C-alpha cells in the first residue's frame, strides 16, 4: 500500500492530514489521489459512503488550485446541507496551513445574502447543494464559473434520487468544456450513467469493492413476522442488542414519527429525523446522535442523507425500501473503516422476493433469524450487565470514603442475596415486561404455506382447505384495506355475537375481505349479531358458507341486502389480478396468494376460548 508521503502531496497538506489523524490511505484514496495529482482527467469513482472520498478528491484539488487567481476554480456538489457542511469543514482542515485559500459553502435553508457576501470576497473552491447553486448561478447571477477547473459530483446517485436532475443539468451547462469532471457514487444506475455520458469525456473508472454491491464488513439478517407484530419485533431486536447504536429506517414521515413516539414512550433513548422538522430541530437531533446522546435514530431515507456518523453498529429496516440501491445505501452506513456492522430487515411473509433481489445485488445471503424470546432477551441483557460490571473502572480513592456506610447498610445480605438484589434492581421491569410474552415467530405451518405459494404461484381446485369439523366458516367484507387485524376481528365477533365462551377457529385476512370460523353451535348467533353493524363507518356484511367448505353453495347473509359492489368484485378478483374461480368448475378457490393466515395464539390444532381475557402479549 502506498503511503501518503509517497503520493507527492505538498508538505503543508501532509502536515494537516497527519494532525487530523490520517495514518494510511483508504483504498479509494490510494487509487484516486495519485491519478488526480498527475495530469487530471475525467473520473468516475464507485465507492460506498464513508470510505474517505472527500480526501480522495479534496487533497488533489487543493494542490492544483492557483492562489494567484481569486476566481472559482473548483465546484463540489453534494445532495444535502449536512454533507455540504461536512465536506467544506474537511476541506478547510486540509487547507489549514494555506491561509490564502478561500473555501465557501452555499446551501439551502440558510440566509442567501450572507452566502452572497462570502462569495463576493472570493471563493477558490465552492461546496454547494444543487438547488442553492442553481439559484445563485442562473437566477441571482452571483457566481462566475468561466474559469472552473474541477467539477465534483459527490454522491451523484443520491442527488439524482432526490430530484436534482434539472438543477445539475442547469449548473453543468454553465461550466467550460475544458474542466475536469469527477463523479463519485456508491452505485451506478442508468441516470448516473446518463450524466457521465453527457458531461464527461471518456472518463477513467475506479471501483472500490464490487460495483453496485454492499460493504463486505456488513452482515445481513432477516426477521419474518406478521405485519401487525412488526413493532413488537422491533422492540425485541433492540432489547436483544443492549449496546446498539443504530438507525431505524422507515418509509414515510408518519411512520417515522409513530415508531419514534412509541419507542420514546416505551422508555428507549430514541428520536425521529424527518422532513417536517425545522432546520434547528434537525440539527439538534443530528448533533445528539453524533455525540451518542441518542442511542437510536428513527429516520426516513431523505432526512438521513448527509448524516455521516461513525461507529454505527446496526441498521434496522423497519420496512424494506422499494429500490435495491436504497437498501445498499442504508446498510452502507454501518461497517465502515473496517469495523463490523449489522443490517437487519423486518419483513412480512410476502416480501421474500424483495430479499432475493437484494441478495442478488449484494452477492450475499441474508441470515434468516428468529425473533428473540423474552427469556433470550433477559439472558442477553443480564450478560451485558455482568460484562459492564467487569469492565467498569473503580475509583478507589473517591469511593472508599463511602464504603463503610454502604457495607453497614448491606451487611444483612449474603453474597448471593446481594447479587440477586443487584440483578433485581436492574431487571425487575424487564422480567415483568417479558413474562409470558408471546412468540412472534410465525408458525411453521404459515411459513411452509408461504413457501408453497412462492413456488407454485397459486392453488389448484383440489388443494382447497376445508373448514375444521365442528366449525362454521364465515366471510366478512372487511380486510387489510380497512386496517383490520386478527385482534380487531376477534373483538368484533365477541361484541356482535354476545357469546363470552365461544370457540373461534382460523382467521384469514385478505385485502378487502376476510374469513373466520366459529363453533357451529353459535353460527346463528353470529349471523344475527352482525345484522346492521357498522365498522369504521362501513356497513358490515357477513356471509355463512354452507357444507363446511363453502364450495358450490349459496352463502347465507347476515342481512337481506344485496352484497356491495366491492364485495362482488372481491369474489372475482384477487389483489394480484388473478381469478378466484376455477374456469372449468366455476367453484371458488379458498386459497389465494394475497392472504395472510392467522389462528388464535398461532395454534390452529388446539382452539382457544374467545373470551375477553388478556392474552399474553408485549406491553
């Protein structure tokens, strides 16, 4: 490996980076710096975030800058304010011993007049976000790029994902053809390739790691749970890793706020980062996380861009992103600088295809994990407590003066009793919390059924499931679309049937309707009880299927109304567009690839009483 001293860097630059703690170059620095220090040419460098890219392009740019000319010679574009400030700060540190070099950062969300004032004083190097740069260049006309030597697009894929295509085009169109363009990106999707083909001249390509792949030092794990158990699974995962310092990624602002609020309410050291925060609130949250006053940050992808934090141990995907590149970006925030990291995905039973797509890009397999039980979590937390006690540094000089009083207070306790009291002080709440907690892992029956669906795609007519003996099967016009959960449906059945000790069988939730089974002795009570009922301002229709299977028989309804058009559509069309009728026999198939199957307590063989007693659950 070539050292910094052998890269022909100026002594003032070597002095500054040595003071900054640079010891040996990272792979991207080792390849890029010598290339740019020679006669520079256009360059496409593919490397993950956090691999030292700023020094890779920043040191050569500073060395090539002509201090005798006060005009702008280099422009560095980055996707977010935070990354812009970070790059600007590092560049200024590199140039610590070059007093006449002027570096100015311009970005949105800050006073533009102050930025214009700074630009008028002269800026050899401008670090900017695309939106503000386009404004100053083409609307305010406060920047002259006619003598630009370097244009750097840092995190190019992120800038395009954030919708800066038009801004980038408008900026690059105003730059001279003689400039050198440097494009740095973690991935190389088609829109980034378009930029390189349009604005670059036969660029040299440097790839660190595998193109469009993830970091080797990150392990990927997957927890498959039912959708309504997602938050409970998240808490179990966090509790099982007591030393976690991580980011939980959510899809939307609403979900981000909701998850963060629940975690805070449940006593976790967490906060949210999303687009509705003001700039001052955003900076406060990010600062707390950087200095580790926060253990867990719940964030959207957009809000977390530009957040460059070291030592992150875990990335948790509360929901998988739609784009594989986004997952790669998320997971790339851990496992940096040779450290080990973990990326976790919480998925439902239908998301196996997404996992396979990510695995193909990563060239790595996800480890299929089981959601920890309450006992496993308590054991892990206890061992962590013991480990912390072993490693703690005891200040004998300060503590010895208090020991006589403490010893006198505790002399009635034996050694074993003292240990039990210490453990109880720390763990009584945790032990009580997880006492009789349910297993969140889907039963093997559900996982096996989902595997068969994945393999076969659908069921033929002979494979239909029949209703269990002694139970009657009903169809209700409520489903996932109505935010219905198994617990909601059980409560609705209990309220409408007015039968406290009625057995409830299997429940199948689909998109806009569901099936449930009850003890056949109470079938009439259920049918009568649902007559004229509304749920969330929607008229509820319940139909009873005759002869156990519901095949070929006219269903009896809880009212005399004609079924709604929505109900008739559901009978014909599945969520994925497939027919629910076998074309040859005209019989309804009782299986489809868009339903989730549930049973009381996950034990379909032994039916539980549907009484209004509390079931073991996470609180």
